[in-house]
C-alpha cells in the first residue's frame, strides 16, 4: 500500500489457506502443553498435579501434548513497512483492532465473521486477518485487488476512533476518550490487550492510509512492470486483446496473471488467465463464423467440465459494460 511512492503496508492475500491453531497449554505453563495420563486418558488439574506427590508409575504415564485445530480460511497478512518510532506494540495492536472495526463497518460484517490476531516476532511480526464465515465473506480479496478499498477502510477506522480528516488536518472529535473506549476500540473480546490500545498512536498513520492506494504485485512485479510484461504476450492480430488490457490498465481494474496461457487438458491457449481457474477469451469477428463458433463451444465446454470458469468478451459489445458484469473477477476499478 503506497502513499505517493512511499510504501506504508505490505499485504499478502492467501485464498483458501490452511490455518493451524495450536494450543500450547495453560497460561503461565511456558508453552509445554497439557499433561495427559496415557493410561486412562484423563487430564489432571493443576491442583491434582501440585497438591500431592504422584507415584513414579503415574509420572511415567503423564505425557505433554499440544492441541491443534485445522481450518481452511481466506487470509490477509498485513505488515508495517515503516513502523513509527513510538510504542510499536501499542501501534500494532491498536491498528489491528482499528482496521478490523473499519473492515466490519465498511463491508457490513458481523464481529464474528472476521478475526484478527498478531503473529510472529521482531521483524516477522504481522497482523493476521482471516474470514471465519462459512465459505468466506470475500472482503479480504477486495482489499488487495481494489486500489481504494483499504483507503476507505482506513477512513472509516479514523472516524471510529473519533477523528475527522479534513483539509485543515485531523481533528479530535472526542477528547474525553483518552486512549480507547467502548465506543471506539474496546470490546469484551480484547480485554486482555486493553492497556495496549491507544487511538492517538495510529491517528497519523490512518490519515496517511486514508489517502493512499493499494498496488497489486504479480509474481514479484509491480503493476506497471506486470502490465508491460502482459503487453509483450499479446496476439498482435487481436485488437480486442489490446483494448481489453489497456482498459484494465486505465481503469484501475485487476490485471490478469497471465496471457496466451497454454492449458494441457484440453489442449488450448487462453487469451488471458486469472488464478486459480478463470479463462478469458476475447472473441473478434472471426469467431462469428459458424465453424469457428462450433469449435469455440466444444472447447469451452470441455474447459468448464474440467473445473475452469470461462468468460467471453465480445468485440461488438461495450467493453466497460462487459467488465462491470464481473466485479468479482476484474474488480470495480479506481
């Protein structure tokens, strides 16, 4: 995420990722896990462990285990690129809850549909957001694909934190809220981190984010570098392919991951490809010929039978209107 040419946040989106949550034991146990009696399957309480001296045979039966839950969720990893010189822990914690509240408000999500946690340590510390709703809510993907989506979230988060962004700067609308309150960031769910919440720590950063843009990188390339790479792959005979790509670039739409992509089964070359399975065909006048139209129908039916989604863009229809039919693929543009 950039403010001008200055990076503020690094975003990494992972659809349908495997999330493994590990319970390493009671708080204060040092992460050694839970002691379980492998003879009878019982988990002795702290009183049972500390109240009497266990026999040597029972001690041998006690083994430490860690509990784990595996789930498949849409994930978004957010990392501060240039953290401030202030209290980094308070900054990260407050920003995490402010963005969570901003996402929920912007996309009308219930509090239970989105989770946010801190993971990693030191230079690897990051904020992890994941969708808990069945099948996912689809909002985290929009944050990385739509250039202004996260800026809108930051604007809402700024208002939630009792600030107002104007040409004169950022105004505090509720000075009585010293750090955080139940009208802004505090909730029952974050009581353990309440002392780390301070809305003033993130005021200036949210102001920068509200006036920034998200630039999607593909295969390590910037948007402009990826666009130039795609241009080199275009079929020089296809005017529609060129117009499609230029329309995406000019309108701030999501660019395809690949062009002229070869697919082995069925054997074909797709004009443009969006991961994980979206095939884009740009049909010029030659595709109106009956023989070609029949070959197109058979090939695209085979692609759909193998799990691909097929979208066809026509030369004789308005290109903007065709893009607007599939905002989940191309985004809404800037």
